């Protein structure tokens, strides 16, 4: 049962919160499996984010576009993490962001209504959601600070120090957008890093 999606979800929450005996059955009741094809749109700007997704396998890309259509990456939904547009999901208002799959992606999803219901029935799930929101807020603050205060080379250095696995999971153009640089600049930084490692 190690690779069973529901068991992976239960294990993930259990790592942070102590579960009551009824919690696993509640999670199974309210979370439902969903699979997305490569490059499938999950949320479009102007639509409401009705669901929260727990990624089992694959990668989801969370981004927004400016008036010219240029994409700016906000985040990635990686295996064993949750993703949605939190502002739209929490307020049930149209989103200004988009989410799409970068490859075939398997998720467990829960609707906003069911999420609220599950939080009222499971103290562990409520605690987990609050912890997740706090961590997302801290991560967003750190990333905003990095984009403003650090040079592109320092941003890339931090990425390979703390999130090097992203280079194996994320295509370069999306990783460059996440770092706030062009794909060409990222290629130069990679070459420079390789030469530095060899010297």
C-alpha cells in the first residue's frame, strides 16, 4: 500500500500532525483522485479556484501572465505537496493566475466546500492546513526578498544549495522564470557553475 495515493496523503499529514482514529476514513471520503494530461489547464485566469490539489506524481506549474502574454512563474506543485491559487480558493473569487500540468500528473483533490467541512471534522487536518498556510507565507516572503535583494547568480546559487532537485524536475524555461531571469542567463549561470566545480 506504500504507493497508494490515499495512503501517501495520510502519511504526509501524519508526519506533521497526530491523527485521530477517524481521520484516515475522513480523508478518503473527501479527497478524490484526478489525473491530468501533459500541458492540461487546471486553473485559468478569470476562473475561480474551486479545488486544492495534493500532487502524487508529476509537476504542476503555477504562473501568471502580463498584458503582453509573458509568463511569470510563481510556484510548482511537486510530488507530496499541495497547490492551488490560495487567494482565489479562500475567497472563492476569480483568480488572476493559472495552473497547468508540465507532464502527466496524478493528484488527489478536495473542493473548497469539502475542505471547510473536513477542517471542522478533523483537528489534525485543520492544524495541517494552518501550518501549510504559514509555511507558504514564509516561503513567499523569502522568495520576494530574494528576487529584490539577490543577484541572479546568488539566486541560482541558493537554488542549487536548497532546491537542487528542481533542475531534474523542471524544464529550464520555467526554472528561469522562477528565478526571475531569462533562459539564456540561466544557461550561462549553469556553465559558470560547472566550470567552477571543475577548477
